[in-house]
């Protein structure tokens, strides 16, 4: 007997027909989104058995000498030029001298190669610049990040013709052109396929020359830099009713470069996004004619716009907002730790109260985790990957942790952060949170549809091949391809089931950890356990729900959360290794791991409790979540250890928060830093006075228990703390925002 022929006739063909009937149809935009970008470490996690050697061997990110010089020079200089209070509440924009400085020093051309006049920076350098500026001004950070992420520059480098690159890239790099990108329409937010913006291929007489081009009509909103842009990257639906460029009448979403000076282009009045002063507004076009070579990539890329955008977003989404989020998390931890140390209530620093320590511990853990994930993602980008699923994870979870961290910082600072003014270093960051949560893919959509929905197909070892086989218009060829992969898939699933069950009931004790991992070995073993469990639960969800899983958004969101936690914890272990495996940093690693493992188990449990096939959920709960071996969130002791790291100077504190403000001039934060240093310096003296039974240092001075010099130090610290606690006030009529 021919086993393969028998298997195909009696097993593969029925499976193939059943799968084709149950597989949901994918829209063109969904197909292009799935095909965009690459897979990277997410594929290792989806395998259920990640290769930790691959993680360990990823080269740590570092700045080149040129990039370091740029950070120490132009970046530090522009940060000293930024006053966020004046930008937001008085000017309503960056000052003219800041705009000029950004253009002069190439901030808008960081990703553009040097041969085109750009800085040619690595993804990590790009991220570092955004991170440093973000701490000083959200407006400045957004202004810098937009031209370097989803914008004409990235699209031109990936898809533009040589002529387009040679013309546009030098102009963008020099700041002669200010770009923006128009994607979101009032009628179509997340559903790009519903956009009504149109372009029709036609001929027009231009200055006596018969010209082939496109007649454009559009209406876009929420477009950052639109009010000041000189060139608009425009997404629209292209049609060719007269067959002037091919045989396809409806070509689909395409992308063109449109100078905003053309007749018919209308730049609308400014939006005000969450009271942030970065330039943002609507743009319209009424019968705007552009030559056919305005299409990015030329006629060859007509109709490929959505795939182009997803590919560009796969890189940019992993840099811009995660960099801002890492800065915000670190800054929130930095300032909250210092403030909780200098601010006293009932005679002790508020950082010693357990309620405050709960917030401080989470601030420290989130700051460590988000920064670790930022560096790890940049390392992948520098290897040449465009990891679309990883970028979606980073955008979603970095901004969510930023939201949590800034809220925690607001709770700790209380009235200090509520009263606005130049001395309030948290208020504007708090107001900016909705912007980060909403843009570049709203977090609700990203969580419920993209992370797992896209990841399950792209990062799974076999699923993408099966989807391609099932969609093959040649059924015979499709069956051949399906037969070649489905049995490997089933064997892989069986191995994963055995691995997941074994590691769950042994708590991963017999899983190999990387050599030299030392104290982190238990965390590697647990990650292996949960990766296997995630892979198995994903398989069962896909098998039992089939195409309907696409509509089970709450289940998909929870599975996406598990994948994200696995990725973020991988980054935490990578950071600890890259920084030298300091024992003093282990409380942060432990807190992140315990919090992550508890979240993973909770999400897996929720998935299994809500699987429509109840029997499958019961069996998997028994196999993967054995009683008495469940993960728990960080203990109070573990949280307090992390909190205390923010309250006292140490090498660990410096690695966690120390570099954000180095070399930057911000009076309110410098004031806080100075008070922190003085309070720490005088603490032994205060302890001595208290031990002597004296209530006040002035009484101690009067009695001769302390010297004049010591009294002066105590007085200086007291004044510094009073200045930190103080808040701004305004005379009647003084607070007036200048007209824009």
C-alpha cells in the first residue's frame, strides 16, 4: 500500500474540505496586514519551546560614537531649549528657534541614510533621541517622532523609486520639507477599507502638456504636523476606469506624495489633542491633480498601499511610542521615589507607608520592564527584522504601563501634581496619556484583534502555510501543500501537549536554562513552562473555534496578553544579563517575573473557563494549572524591596532611573533632585537627634548637641524640601494663553 496516497485520500482530503468550509474569508486589508513585516522572537514563543541561546546571543544595543556625540550635543542642547509649560500654555507650539534647531541638526532625518543627507541612525539611536526629548516635552517628542516613523521618509526608503528617493529624501533630511501622513478619515478610523478618499487615474493638460496623473479627493483628520506640513503622504483608494495604467479598474488603497501648495489642498484649523501643543489638524483635497509619478513606488506599487503602510508601521510602531512610554515610566519612578523620600507626614517619609510602597514598587517594576522591552525590541530592529506582532505588543503594553505608572505617580504626588504651573512636572504628561493610548492603532483594537489574531497566523510554525494552502485557488495544489504541513503540525501539537503537561506538573524544574543564568534560571524554566502552555491552549482554541475565533475578541485579547507577557519577561531576563547580572537588581527581575507569571495564569484560566467547548477547557485546566502549583503576584515584601530601591541612592537606582535627566536643565526636577540629595545626606544626623530624644533640630542646635555647620545643613535641606512641596499660583489676569 502507498501510505501517503491512502493518507491523502482518506484523511487529508476530508480535513482539507472541512477546513476550507470553516475558515473565514479574509478581506484584502486583513491579508495584507498579516503578510506585512517579519516574525522574530514571537515565533520562538509560539513554538512552545523557545531557544534561550537565541535570546542570550542577541547583541545588546549600543550607540555608535557619532550617535553618542549627537546625544551629548544637539539632543542635550535642544532639551535645554524646551520649556513645556511655555510651549503648552503660552506659545501653543514649539518656539521658532526650536523648529529651526531641529531642522538645522537633522532631527527630522534620523532614519534617512547618510547618502541622502540624513543622519543614518540605528533604531536604537532613534529611540534614544525620542526617549530623551520625551522627558522634557511631549510636544517636541511627537514633532520629532512623526517624520521618523509612519511617514513619507520610511515609505520612500522601503518602496520609493530611485528618482523619488533622490528628490525627496535630501529635502526631508534638511528640514526643507515638513511631512505628515494622512490615513484616518472621519468615515473610517480603524477600518481602512471603509475610507472614501479617492483617486482616479486620468489625463490633464498641465501648462500645455498632456499629463497622466491622478485626480484626488480626500478628507482626513487627526493628522499630526498637518497644519505646518509642506508635503502630505496620502492614503486613498485608486481607480483606473479607462485602463490608463493597466487592466484593473479598482486598484485599491494606494499612497502618494502630495505637495500641500497644490491648488485644491485645504489645510484645516488645528485640533487640540488632549491639550497638547503639537501640530495636529485636518486636511482636505478637492479635485487635486498630481502626476502619476506621485505614487510612492510608481505604478508598480499602485494598489499596494495598505501593505506598504503595515510594513512601515511594523518598524515605526516599535520605536516611537515605546520610547516615549519608557521615558515616562522611568521619569515617573524617578520623581516619585525622590518625592516620597523628601515628603514627610506624621514625622516619616511618605515612601515608608505601605500604601505608597505598593505604588512605588509597581513604578520600579514597570520602569525596569518597559525599558528592557524597548532595548530588546531595538535589538531586533537593528538585526533587520520588521516584527509586526512584536511592534503591536510594544505599542499596546508600553503605553498601558505608562498609563499605570503616571497614574501611580499622580497618586503619590497628590496635590503637588494637581496644581498646574511651571513647577508641575507631571500634569502635562498625565494629560497626554489618551494620545498615546489612541494613536498608531487604538489599544482596544490592538489587544482584541491584532496581537494574537495576527500573531497566531504569522508566528505559528505551521499555521501560515496551512492558511495559504487552504486559500489556494488550485484545489489539487492546495491539498498537496496542506498534506505536506498538517501532519507535521499535528505531531508538533502532540509534543507540545506532552511538554506543557510535564512542565506544569513539575513547575518546569527539569527544563534547561541558559548556561551562566545563575539566579535567573528559575524564571527561564517558568517561561518555558508557560510558553508550552500558551502554545497548547492556542492550538486548542484554534481547533475548537476555527474561524469563529476571529469574532471571539475577549478570548483573543487574553491569549494576546499571554504572548505579550512572555515577550516582555524575555526582555527583562535579557536586560539583566546584558547589564552584568547584578544581584542587587534581582528584586526588580523577581517582581516583574512574579507579576508576569500571575498575569499569564490568570489569562490562561480565563480563556479555559470561557472556551465554548467546556470539556476541552476542563481538561486543559487540569493539565496546565495544577492545584497547589499556581503562580502568585509579588508579595508585599517583594514590592517593598523594589520600592526601597527608589528611596535611596544606589547603583541599582542609577541603572533604573539615573540617566534620564543627566545633563538636562529643568528647574523643578533639579530642585527635587537637590532636595533628595540633601535629605539623604542629613538622615544620619536626624537619626542621631531623634535617638537623643530631641524633637527638633533647632532645639538640638540651641542645646549644643549639633554644630553650626550641621544646623546649616539641616536648614538647607528643610528649605529645599519646602521648595519642592510648594506649588504655583497666579495673580488675577496673569494666566492667559497667548493666541496661536
